[in-house]
């Protein structure tokens, strides 16, 4: 695109042409020697498309009934770790149900559920260290949950109340936590991808990595290509975690595969992390999944997929598979499941009720955090608002704000 | 009515006298050491990289090629691949990378070959760098400098010749600088690099090779110019002329011509576009009672429009003896034809013409 670039390219081509002898040797050699590729010659002209080579097979650990297919691949996690993972998956589900309903009732403006993708969140989160930096896209609240973000913190963020660490400055589900090394969600798609590479560059050699989640739809953004390119050339310890649920909101991708599951995600992330740190190289994990819920509360997925399709996938739910696995190990049963559901529901509702009652952050927070130090012109706006509110307080719902 | 309108160049004066425009005034004081803007920028970056290990620069051809405009000359040899990084041709990619590096504790200087190409990455600049501090409620700041040539260049037509001052100055969360002299460039860039917030530094391609005097103080390693403070380049009592970047030169040359006719103009070099130093402007207008704003950018929602609007909203409005006037670039994409290009941005004689019309002097 740059004018200067195309000129310098021209020079480069001319420089090559000048040395004709060298050029002749190049093209007569047994292998092509172009600077941009290492490959072989062919005398057959043909199109290369997706049917020309076999796709990458899908890695799996468990079958649909939760049995380990190959004993060597069993992650063999400690019981308490597995139970926490399972409980977090269920809790995420229960929280989603309640917060989704609250959006439908007009209590919050927006919500996004994670139905069907729980294994991705919890499995990858469990394989990472807390020091590892997370760049989410927006559907990764299970990662935060597993890292220790509390139900109250989730609810408070969605309500933008005084308990929200973000001081009510972001729309619902745009979580962020410096303490848990989770960068605040950015709405424009894929902007997190080059940023994740930048952070990985900054963290290079520190023994920690960056994980960057994105959906298959985001992979179409130009940022994605730039991010992959940079991560490789700058040799950054970053895991690109693609949640391929087959739909870019409503646009389906052509091929779909089955075979996700928490053990798979855990194993893959663990291996990717080790490799990335050791080699200072980026790794791409494509997690093939199915988003059982709508894209967001602004979406109605029945417009682009059939209820039968959704039902079929509901029966192949990763939580179910993991439950079977735990049952075969004697760690879980129907009774425990019932108890967990009741407790989870109670916990979420407690947080929900508390969150709804909380006041909004102080109105003057509106003006803070635009810059590190409050500049005079913003301070002036803040003061003007204070004077205005003092004068007309009876017309404003000031008692719903913290003071 | 007409006096309240912008004097865009093609309408105001004829095309006859445009040839002299490219000749710079060379009558500056020669007592101090002379330094080009390019070298001043290079010195600022070098000093700050030496001072703070977290500072690094990235952009297209900044390393081995020394930068498209040689601003980073010698830095790659001195600091190596780790801190002087050549990037692929992907503005949104490397801008995002810089934003991420800043969020993780580094202090990137993100060079754009020109700000025209930064439009590819404007989402990263405004939505990510500019808003992350707010969206994280003050927990994640993005100390980053976006810099590169901005504004009208020479002979590169519509897509490479435009001012983005107003674009970035529009956005809360960003700080926007538009330096003029070598001292400005050095002192402001150094402050920008040390600033905790994202700063956009709009340089000018034609000024890169221009030499300006550098005071002894400006040659020091701790020479900083505060963000948000304008500079009175030339004091005067009859009219205040505000300008930024290369238009300061136009304003000064116009003021020189006016001085020959007994009109003493006070020329204010804005230096910062966000925050805008209205205090210096209003102080000056209280003294001169007249205001002309000069810029190379377009008139609509421009820097001049902002200054005039703020003046009108303040008490200082009553100090004006005549309506204030904007002198701006013509409201068209930059033409390629050399003679038309010259006529599309304000020239010194246009400043003279506008001042005389404003002061009602023949």
C-alpha cells in the first residue's frame, strides 16, 4: 500500500534481473529457489482446493460416554482439580441461565451465554498458570470463573453497580481483572489478537505466556492475519485459541467436526503452553465446538439453524461427557449432581439479588480514568455537573447512586 | 456574513503569486546551534531509549533502512532487533501489537510511515489505546506514542497529503501534539514518551529537513516541553494568529510581511491540539482584540473551528473587535498539480490578506 514500498519492490526486481546468469542457475536447478518458498517443481497445471489434501484430524481423549480412548492420553488430574473443573462448568451454566433471563426481563442491557463451549473455557483455564495473561474476545467468562472471579463480581459487572471493578464503564460481559491477569474485553472483533502478540513480546523470556481467544468469525478480520504473522516473526510465546463453533454469528462455515471435550482442551492447552515457553513460538489451537445458545441477546439463532440441529448437539454436550468420565472414576453421581445444581442456583441468586440492590457508582466517576491525571477541562465538566445536580437534585435519581 | 466564513484558499486570492511559497524564510537567529527536525526527533528517541529500557520503536522500515524519513537513523545499530523492530506492512497489526505491549508494561513508540496509513489502524488507536484506561476503570493504562508525518506533503496528492489533527483531537483518551520547530519536536516527543497516556505526535514531512536553532537547554537530556501549553513565537499587539505545525511558519512569514506595513501580529504556536491551550489564546486575544486561526487542514470541524467556537463560548468573546476568522486548507482532496497544490493551503500572502480584511486595513 505504501508508495515507497512499491518503489523499493521495483528496485528489488530490477536488481534480480541484472544478474541474469544467477537467474538461469536458479530456474534450472532441481528445486525452485525463490526467496519466499521452499517447494518442488511441477509440470502439471491444476487448482489446489480443500479436497486436494486431507484436513487435520481432530484430537480427542474421551468418547461420547466419557471413556478414555487411549490410556496414555488420560490427563490423570488430581480429583479435587477435576471436581473444581466440573463444578465451574455447571456454575457457569447456571449463571448463564439466570443472567440471560435477567436480560430478557430488561434488568440488564446485554448478555452472552456460553452453552456448549464450557469445556473450552474451563479446560484451557485449568491448563494455564494464573500469571499467564488472558486476552478474551467476550465468550470466555468460564476462564475468569475458574481463575477466581466471583459470582458477585460477574453480577456486579453486568449491573455496572458500585461493586463493579470497572466502575460501570463498560457494557455487560465486558469483564476485566488486573488481579486475575485478564485484559478488559474490547468490543471490536479481533483487536485483541495483535495486542496479545504485543503483550507476549513484552513477556518473552519471563516464563509466562499470553493466551488469546477468538472466534472463527474473528479469523476473517485483517487483525488476525497480522497477529499470526507478527507472532511468528517476533517469536512470541502466545497461544491463539480459536473457538470454532461453526457460525460467525449467523454465517455458517463449510465444514464441521465433532470431538471437543474438557480433557482434550486441557491436554492441548497444556502441551501448547509448554511448547510456547520452551520454543518462544506461537501455537494455534482450533477448538471445534458448538454454541448451543444464541450468539448474544441481540441474536435469535432459530433464523439460521434448525431446532433439531441444536437438539442433537445438546445431547452431545461436553459437560455430559465429563460427568460420565467422573462417574466412571467414582467421583460423581446423581445425588451430587442434584446438590450441586441446587447450591449453584442458590449462590447465583444470592449474588444476583445482592447485585441488583447495590447502588450505582458515584456519578462523578463518569469523568475519571479518561487520562491518568484528571485534566482541567474534564475537572471543569465534573464541577459543572456538581453545581447542576446541586441545583436540580429533585429531578435526578441521585439516591440510586453511591455518594 | 462573509467574514464569519472560512477563507478557503482557492476562493480568496488568485493563483498568480503562488510560486514563492516553497522558499523558506532563512532569516532566523543563527546564534544558537542549528538542528533539523529529523535530528531533533532522532535525539529525543535515542535519549529516551537510553534512559528507559522499556522504550522501543516499531514500524515499517524503522530498523535496517533507518526509517522511511530517516528519523530512526542509527538506532537499530545501537539498540538491535529487540528494541528497533521492522514490521510487516500491516498498520492495524503493528498498532495493535504496540497497544498490547503497552498494556503489558512496555513503552512503545509506534511509527507510521505517514499518518495517512494510520487510518488502517484507527480502531486500535481510538477504540483500544484511547479507551482501555477508561474501560478498565483506571487499572490498565496504555503509555504509547503514535508518531509520523502528517499533513500536506509535496507532490503526493489526495491520499498522502492531509492533516489528521482534527480527527485525533476529537477523541477523549488521546493527547495530540503538533510540533513546529526542532525544539518543539524534541521536547514534546520526550514528554510524550514519558507520559502515562497514549499520545499522538503529528509531525510534518516537509519540516523534517528544516533546521531550527536549538538552545543549550534544548540540547540537554532532560529537556521536556509540557503537553497542553502553547508558545508565543512572536509577540504583537494588533492581532492574534494561532497556528500549528507547518502553518506556524506560514503565520510567521505572514506576520513578517505585515510588520513591514506597521501591523504587529502575535503568532501563537499551539504545540498541543488536545488539550488545547485556550488560556494562552484568550490572554493574547484580550490584548489584541482580534483573532485569525491558520491551519493546513480542512475547515469543517477543524482546529480553527474549535478555537473559534471556544472563544465564542467564553467571556473573551466580548474582547473581540471583529468576528474571528479561520484560514484553512481548501475544502477538497489535495490536488496533484503543483500550482494548485500550493494554492490549496494557506500561504503567507493569504495571511496578510486575511489579517488586512479582518482589521479593515487596505
